[in-house]
C-alpha cells in the first residue's frame, strides 16, 4: 500500500519537474496567443475587465479570434502576484498539467479498480512528449486533460455521494470554456460516461442530482449565451465548411471533368462541396489515428512548442497500443475499457472538423489521457500474458526493461526539446519579441512615434505585454480599434493604422514614413534593400526575423 | 461458377486494356527501357549493350532484373514497339494475380471471401495503376501470391513445394525488394509450419534446397559479383543524405510507420503522381472500415480457429508485417507504392473479409438497407476513381510521364529523308532510348556502332553531345540555338531548356516545322530548320 504512494509521489514529482523547470525559456519564444491570454489575465486582475473593456467576459475578443476565457481566468492569481511575465502566464498551464497526472491516476483507479494500471497511466502521462509539450506553454488546449479527468473521477465518486457530483458538474462546466475542441467534446464525453454507468442510475435521478444538474445547466446556458456574442465566429471560420481556397479545388476538378467531355450532371456528382467536406473530415479524423502521427512523425506544425518529426507517443508505445487493442478485441480488457476506447474514438471529431493539414496535437488534446491509459494497459496486459506463459521472473524483466526504455526515451525527448527543437521551432513560436521590445524601450525616447509592421502579427500585443501598458490605457485605445469590425475585417491586425499611445500598427508605407522622426520595425523585405537598420534580429536558426529602422534614414 | 467467373473476368480485363495506349499518357523512361531491351533481345538475342541472354540487363541507367524484359519480348515481337507491346505483360500478370489471390484466399478462408478478394483486388486503385504500366512491381505480385499458394498446398502434398520454390525464385528475378522479402517470409513460413516440414525428413528437404539453389544460381553468381546489389544499396538508408542526422534504426522505423499510415494508404497515396492518382489513396476509403473490421474480427476469433486455420491466418498476418520491411530500408521507401506493392495482397484480403462479415451480419431489413446504401456508396467511389483515372489523371500527370517524345520522334522519322543531320536535345530528358524506341532503330546496328553517350564539347558546331551513326546527334544545344539551323539540319529543341524565347521563330531565318504540345497546351518541343 505504502509503496504505491511512494511511487505515485515519485511520478508526480517527475511530472512537476519536467513541466515547470525552465518554462520561461522553453518552449523557445512566446506566441501571440500566449501573450494575448496573459495580457487579458493582467487586465482582468487589475481592472476586472479584458483589454477591450468588457467586464468579466465569457469569451475574450483578444485579436478578434474570440478566445475561450478559462486560461486567462486561471492565470489571474499568478499574474497578479508574480507580475506579468512569460513565467507567470505559463505557470498555471504547467501546474494544471502536473495535476492532470494525479487526476489521471484517480480516474484510472476508479474506472478499472487496478492500482498498477492507474500508476502506469499516470506515469505514461507524466512522461508523454505530447502532454509535456502542451503543458509547458500557455496553451488553452492543455486544460482539458485536467478538467475531464477530474470530472470523470468526481462523476464516479458522485454515484455514491451526490455532493461530489457537483464537483464533476463544475469540472465539466469549466471545460466548456477551456478550448474550442474541449467545448465540443465535453457533451460527447458526458453522454458516453452516463451511458457507461447507466446501470448505476436508479430511482429518482433528477431529485438525487438536482444540484449538479443545475450547476452544469448554468454553464451550458452560459455557453449557449456566449455563442451569440462572438465565440461562434472563430469556430465557424476555421471549420472545413469554410475552406481557405474558397472551393477552388472543387471547381478546378469539376472544370477538368467538363473539359474532358463529362456531362455536367456527372461532373457535379463527382466533384462537389458535400463530397469535399466529407473527404476532408475523413482525412483529418483518421490523421489522428495514423501510425505517423502517434509514433513517428507527430505534429505538422511547431506552433505549440511540439516537435515535428517526433511521434506524440514514444516509439515503444506502438507495442503497447497494439497489445491494448488486441486485448480489447479478445475481451481481455479492464472494466470500463470500452469507455476509454470510445473516448479515444470520439475525441478527434472536433479537431477533424477544423481545416488545416490535420496532425494538430493541440486540437486533438482531448484524446489525452485516454490514449495514455490505453498504452499503459498494453504494458499491464503484456506483463500478465508473459507472466502466464514464461513465469514471473521473465515478466518482471520485460516490465523493467520497458520502463527503463521509456525513461531513456524521455531523456532523449528532453534533450531534443532543449537542444534541437529551439532553432527549428523559433520561427513558429514567434521567438524574439522580448528582445525587440526591450530594444525599443531603450531608445524610444528619441522618436516621436514608433511604427510596428503588421508582419509582427498582432503587433499591439507585444507592446502591451512586454511594456506592461496599464490596462486602462489599452481599454481606452481599443475603443477606436473596434472599427475593424465595422469595416468587415476579421482580425484586428488586418486593420491598417491603429494606435496605442505613441505606437502605431499597420503596413509600412515607405513614402509616408520617409524623413519622419519615427522608429519603424518590420521584416527586412518590407524595406528598400539598401536601408541601414539600427538593429537587426534573427531567429535561432540564424535566419533574419525583423529589423529596426530610423525613418529619417529612409 | 465458371460462367460467373467469366462474366466477372471480362469487364476486369476490358478495364485493363481499354485505352492502354493513352492512359497513362505516355511511355516514361523506365517503360521505354523495358520495351527497348525486349526489342533488342527479341531481335538479336542480346541486351542493347550486346550481352547475350543476360541475367541482368545492362541499361543506360542501371543493371535491371530480367523478368519483365524477357516477358515483354514476345509481346514486342507481336505488337511492335508500341505502348500496348510494352504494357501487355503488366496487364497479363495483373490478371494472373487476380486469379492467384482467388485460389490463395479460398485456401485460407472460403470461396466467397476469395471471390470478393479477387474483385476487390481487380478494382483497387493500387492494383489498377500497376496493371497498366510497365513496372516490375506489378509483375512481382502474382509470383509471390503463387509461391505462397503452393507453399500452403505443399503442406498437404510435398511436390507442390517445388512449384512454390520456383515462383518465389522467379519473384527474386523480378524486382529487388523480393530479394529481401522472400527469404524473410520463407523463414517465417517455415517457422509456422515447422512440425510439418521437419516431418518431410532430411532427404526431401535436401532435394528442395538443391532445386532452389539451381534455380537461383544464375542470380547468385551475379549477386556475388556485386552487380545485383548496385541499385539496392544505392537507395538504402545508410549512405547519402547527411542532412538527416537521425540513426538508421529510427529512419527505418519511420519508414515502416509511414507505410502503414492512413495518409499513404487511404488519402494521399504515393507522392509520385505516376504511382498515385491525385485525390486518391492507394486503397479506397471504404477499405479502411473493412480492414479494421476484418482485423478486429480475426483477432477476436483467432483463439477459436482450428489449428490449420490459425496457421493460414498467421501466414497472412506475417506477410503484412514483413511486406514493408524491404522498402523501409530504402530512402523514401515509406511511401513508395512500387516497393510496397506486396502489402496490397494481405490488405485486400482483410478488406474482403471485413466486407463479407458485414454482409453476412445483415440479417434484418434495417441492416440490409444500411448495407444497400453502403454498396451504393462503394459503387460510387469505384466509378469516381475510374473517372479520375481515365479523364483527369493523364492530364495532371503528363509532366512526370514525359509525354511528347512519341510525337516528336515520329515526326522526325517521317521527315528525316530531306536532311543530312538530325540534332536532338538531350538535356530535357535522356533522348537516346526514346529515340531508339520510337524510331524503331536497328538494334544490331546499334550494338555495333554505339560506344558512349557522354557529352563531348562541340561534337558539332554549337552542340555538346554525342552522335549515333553519322546522322543523329544528341546533346546540349548551345545558345543561340539559331546557329544550329542549316538547310540540311533538322533540329528538335526543348521548350523548357532551349527555346526560352519562342519569338525567334517569327521573323528570323528559321523555319518552324512543328511544335509538340502538352495536354495543357504548353509547348514541349520545337522542331525547326533553316528557311530555304
């Protein structure tokens, strides 16, 4: 008994260390979304309003992308007490990521009744490259692992004591505000959860669980309400029903068919929007179960601090996952394994509905920790099988060898994360803004105005974040920014020429800037090639990022 | 049954023969080479470098395994130097693999699954693509299917093992990945059936071993001399590509993982447009559902199968696991549809099995209705694939098939009479093999007169290249290409490499005789001379 607690605390400590140590520098860079989330937390902490002046909002307008608010709210204490910094913004994510390891243990033990499975599940999540990667940044996607596992655990406990059911409602309710895919997935999860435990519901359910139902009802209502205040906007904008190429692929194929003499009816039948959407969904959905995503290539893009070219699980886990599926097919799984399998199957649906190349580990974060529990079960199952066939000694050797290889894989991953990933990821992770802002800070007194190009993507947020502009100033200024909406522009940074104090943001129009006492920051290619910059910046792979130019010299 | 089989077989064969000269749009380099070697061997008994009845054919680019080239010789003899003549062996072997899979699956499961497997194989994009182009991959598949079939039959009756050995060995003579796959697969087969095989006794096993050795001896002598491994090591993981710092094991694992990936099999296919149709994986999307279902059920019911059936199913499973290994050892082998062709057979069988399970599971009206809708959807997808294959794909992939040579050289052949020299561009794509093929050059003469295709500076004024006889010059046209135009010269220039400014044909001394266009109406070749 005692041994389990020692092991659990060891796992927990390991999880904490690999999630918290060095978060201000790794993942390298700091993305606009992290800065946006952080600044809204700052704004809420100091004024009770977001940067647009909205009091205690249910969605954050942010850059016009309408972010889910939960992360910003969770970051209020750390930002308030530790000050606005990369560390204080990333800390809540890292801590909740660590707690998720513990709640995974609780959930797994409640579901399966097996301590060894629960411990291994916690261990597999603790060392998961996918989960470590998402925990170390201020990434909303990561919250869901904690809230769902807590919710499931409290739900099962709540079957006995209705008071804990309130915690479950609260947890699932909050998850509705964690991330788009978390919001979409939560109701699906609740349905399969209730279905899996339907035998435990007897008597007057409504009466027994009236408070939990009420609590969740309030959250559900708030979600529904917030859908009409903009949250649905980004949701719709990034779905596959709204392709980036504006259906050009479909019409090109159809045109090709017609050119070859296909009758119009058949050309329409063989190339149409419905078929296209279906194909996209299918492709995206199964990309999350692809061997390449899980074990060998991982994510398509590095913008969430994950490493492309490395599976979201360890290569060794191929064996465990396959064993796990075999055990389920042969009805040798653990109790409620069906629930975990259904969870894993349903989880990528929201991710599959969004466009992009697929393989987006952040959107599919709802698959965690189901996939780790399955992987851990594979190890337990194989151990049992080997024990039955070759004896306990052999099985123990196998178990220890597996654990040692996994720890070795963790070490390799951490080395990769620390040394190889930064140069590759620095561009996607928008590395360098801190340096640029501190350089501006040191010389801005000499200039009448500082103009930041829109290529700094949402340039205002870097000023707000790194110069710690008082929220009240931003709220005053952002009143005027709202005109982007009236102009029919989707995102704030597509607006040309908005300003904050002496900072202006937008295109770099050389003719208008020439000879002014301005400091201009943008990509090298935005300036004439003969310009002499005051300062140049580059990414960690050595490629140039931005330059700073005195407009007098243009 | 025979009537049904024939009824099924006719459209399957028809689909493989229909417009075979037009789709794929042109004979590309490797296909030309097949035809040319077959032509050379059928005319002179030698490969085009003059080696008599070679085990490995000496081609311009490499040493080639002989199977397809010998198979093609009679077809070239009968059908001439045409697309049909070159691609006919692939069609025939494709049809044989459909028959072979029927008999193999009948052995493993039952007749129904066997019929469905044969139909699924015949309609599968992967199989269809390789049934209609001269590629060693499509030729290999039936040999391995037959080798496996006769191995399994050999567990009942010893004599079949000789046939098994023969077919596996012929596979090794067909395509390089087989030389890794066959030994591995046979070791596993022997392990599965170890009791049975040991029961045959040392003498019988010895005979079999000897027979195999004899069939393989020509190959082995070449192998020992190092020729056979040339191409394989060229593409193996170890050398080259220093930019990829990861270890060999990791790269092999990555390749292996890719070959089982969803995107390779079901959505994107091979990145090479010659080996995949845009918008299609190598299998149908519905195959995924069936394969998963089939696999799930096989695993679930495995323990309840008879000992005999267990072994047969293991053979299928081991085949699937081993099939991607040879390709994994090569650069880019994770998504290489040709080198991975052997995956197709077990995947097709699993898909057929899953389909039959679903079909049989539909007992009541509601589930039958669902199956009906499913069938309709499948038919739609199949029709849609063939539509893409025959109408869109030729146009989309013309560049990789290198179309235009046939038209250009046919024009040269028809008009060369009035000229003393014909000068052909050799920098766009290697021109010589295509010229020999479409011109129908006398191969005995070629073997006698040809020495080297290395470019020599100024072999002719304004041309760096080589010549064939006294008339035909191949090489890099030195700019300005107007200099080559003489009254007695016929020049074939590449639009991409030579004619960067087509307006030169408007007002100069040049006489433009013909322009060869791509299906997208972009020019490929300009054929010109000087105005009289």
